[in-house]
C-alpha cells in the first residue's frame, strides 16, 4: 500500500523538483550590469517655487546623510517646501559613448531633473506649488530619466540637479544608479510593476468578484451580505487605483478629475467607506441585528471622517488630519469586531464569528507588519502588504460564500434527482390528509353553525317596540361566532337596562366565554335590580362571579352595564358603569352636540372584568335623556377598523353622522354609520367583531 501511495505522488514530486532546478539554473551565471550608484553623492539646498536651474547652480549645498523614507520631510517639513538635490558623477569606461538611464526607485512628491544644466524629464506636477489646484504626486512608480550620449561628458564631472516639491512624506530612497539604457528600463519597469501596476491585477479581480456577488444578490437571493460584499469589492478596486494614478487617463494631469479631488474620493473617502461597508458586512454576516444606537455609531464614524475630507482645502490640510480621521473612521469597525466577540456565545453563528475573528486577526497582523516596515524601518520600496491582507480577507470570504453556494447547489441537485417520486408520494399523503381535514372541517363547520344559532338565541334585540324608545342594533361577528355579547333587560315594552360586553380574542374560544359570561351577567343584573343595588355593585359582583367561574381561562371582558328609570316629566334617568370599555357617544338634542361620556377625575380606576388580582372598583355615571337625545353604544371593532392605508375608522365619522342625521330614525342612522364604515375600509379584511346599539329617546 505504501508503494502505491508513493507511485501516486511521483508525478507531482517530479514537477516540483523540476521547477526548483529551473529556478536555480536560470539565476546562475548572471553577471551584474555596469552601474554608477549615487546613494552617497547627493547634496541638498533649500529653495523656493520660482527658482530655476540657473539659481540652483549657485546655492549652498549640504550633504544628504540619509537616503530613506521621509528623509526630505525630516529636513524641510511636509507643508510644501522646495529644495534642490545635487549629485556629481564621472562615467566609468563600461558606460562611455552610449545612451544611459538614471533610476530613482522612489521620489516624492514631485520633481524635475536636469543634467549638466539641461532639462531631462519630470514626474508629478509642482508648478506654482500649493496655490496650483492641478498639483500631482509622482506616484509609486520608479523614476526613470534617459541621458542621451550628447548630454553626457565622457570625461570629467557630470552634474545632476533635481528640483523637488517636498509635500507630505517627501522622500528620495537609496538604490539610485546610472546604467545602460536597457538596464535602467528593465529595472524601472520591474520596480514600477511591483509597486504600482501590480495592483491592476487585484483591481480586476475585485471588480469581477463584485459583479459576481451583485448578480447573486439581484438574480437569486436578496441576501444583504451579498450586496455589501459586492460593494466592498468595488470600493477596494477603486482604492487600488490610487497606486497607479499616473497611468489613469482621466485623472490628474492627464485631464478630467483633478488630483486632489481624486485623492479625496479614491484614497481617503474610499478607505473610510471600505471600513464602513466591511463593518456593516461583518454585522450581516454574523447575523447581528444592530440597534438604532449601533447603526448611528456606524454611520457617524463614516460621515464625520468623510465630511472632514470633503472640507479639506488643500493637500497639506488633508494630509495633516489623516491621523485624526483614521481612528474616527475605525470606531465603527472596532464595534463590529466587539459584536463578533459577543456572538461567540451564540451557537447558531459561532462558526461564522470565529471565521471573522481569524480573518480580521490576519488582516490586522499584516497591517502591523506593514506599519513596522514603513514606520520603524522606513522602507517604502516594498509593496504595501496591507493591500495583500485586505485582498486575502476578501478572497477568504469569497471562498466561504462559494463553498456555501456549492453546498446549496449540491443539495438542490440531490433533491432534484428524486423530486418526481417525492412529489408523487407527498401528493398522495396530502390528498389523504386533505380528505381527513375536509371531513373534520365539515363537522367543525356544522358545530360552529349550531353554536352561532345558539348564540343568536341569547343575543338579539327585542322583537317589539319599547315605550319611549327608538332603537337599532347591528351585530356582525368576524367569523361564524362572535366574542361580543349584548342584552336588553325589559318587562314587556318597558326598558330597564342594557348590557354590552366584548370578550378578548376571537372565534370559538371567545364565543364560549360570551356564553358563560352572559349567564352570569343576566342573572346578576336581575338579582341586583330587584334588590335595588347600585349598577356599579352589580358590575363588581359580575366580575367576582366571572373570575370564579372561568377558572384558568385567560380571557377577560370589557363592557358597559346600563340601567334606565322613567321619570314623570317624560325624561329617563340613565345610570352607567363602565368596565374598561370604549366610552359611549351621547347626542344632546337641546345643545345639538355629540360628546363622549367620559368619567370625572374623582372617579376610581375601572378595569376590565375577569382579571384577578387587580382589585378594581367600578364607578357610576348618571345622566338624563330627553326627547330627541341619542345614545350610541359600541365595541372597539368598529372604531379600530383599518383601511388599506392602515388608518382606523375612529369616532369622528360617527359623531358627524349623528349630528347631521339626528332627526332620522335609529335604524336609518345606524345604517348610515355602517355604510360609511364599509366605504372607509373598502376591500380591507376585517379584524374584529362589530356590535353597535343606538338608543333614541322618543
């Protein structure tokens, strides 16, 4: 078995050995091309924006001791000073009588070079300095200057003068040399590729990745993580473009977008946007729902930094405030990492949270190494490896999503193979179950209809007229049975009182509660009426009996208990007790106004019937109804009826109809109210039972 295993891996081992041999053999035997290194030959002198090459020749130069990152900034600051660099050299025999090139691995911010007093080339745009809105940095490319043979002194001293616009991290690095043109071009191209154009590959990859995930989001699954991941890729691609801005045809001195504007958006704001979107992506990835306060922190950390960038008047101001803006913009991201740590306790997303923490740990570690390389060792010639860290994080998340999507695809493929048989089997089961359910439904429907018939026997208006009263009732259950109950208490044509109650809930459960409650309410009302007790006491006794009778049932009642007493002058004294029910509307014919019958401030709190442990005390309200007065009793089913705009019907339309049509009969008024309600809700489904009673004094 071991031999078979070795044979299986022999081709791979052979290929690996061959690659190493080719690598070493290709490097062996290469000789160093002839070069003149100038790292120790540079001198510098402070100047101004208007100085020319003629001025440069007469300046007092000092030796440039340090050839490394930020060395020019250390000499003159970062606010846009001008200096001249000078270097002398003599040609070595191998470089005589030929066109040469000079390579400066990195020179920042902008420069122009002269050889023996003759202009050669420039990188970046300096012109009038900070006062010129079109200034542009040389970028991350290696500076290549071609020296024609005619410009060179074959014997004697050649002098190089470089005017440098020292803005920001002004630098000239070591590794400056003069060599043959082919050597200079090859070396410059290699340096420029790894520090600048190399990022074009990552930009293309990010754009493709962003397009892919936007397609997933819009065409298949509206997963917010896909959308944010796509945006993150596009932002990263835009951020990479700052490394090869000198090659972009529509930015900087090429025309189109000014350099400062492009830097604001592509470098600063884009960096803050990457942090913001990455933060929001992490929250959606670990399924962490941000609170309003947490969302505000995320947006504020981004908006504050972005606003500072937009308000920056020039490159110096933008550069100097960067260290302040980066911690502000990072705050939201740090919060998201904190949310991720908290989510480790959630078993559902624990794996995702660990995945995020590992990825961010790798990113921050690489960024730390980059800071050490650029800050402590001052090495700007190496690529920004933080970019590789960010790219690696994106690639890892990409692989994660692809793996997830692959699992779904395999699952769908598996399900699709046996889908027809499964559908057939499930259809048979559903048909059998449906027949059983249909049978049970028919039985339940018969029972419901019987319950509705019984309920209507209990709850109905008197079939004959009542002395001195014109009345009308609408009783419309949401389903076959209702959770509303009402009753008229009368002897022949003499009205003694009315009850209107609303049980919590709907359907069968509420209707059964109404049957229980109606028996208690009617019995208690008749007992207390004969003994002459107060209506409030009757309601209190109803509450006690109902709590005892319903036991563990959670339903409760709101309602109104009303007693009437005819007076010798033709009026009627009404005594009402309210148990947490909507207040009735009372139309005063004399004053021609409709008002709610609200309790006074000194009345005790009145709650619903059937809630044990509250210790409610029911209060009474007494008022007199004269000829033409109208009393409108209702359950909240009518006033809380919603239309398609989620607006409720309310009591205002009812008041308006009663005031306008008070001279009509009770039946006509109640018909107008119900018609107005139907017009208001239109096709919107009802959500509650509706019960209304109108009493009009004749």
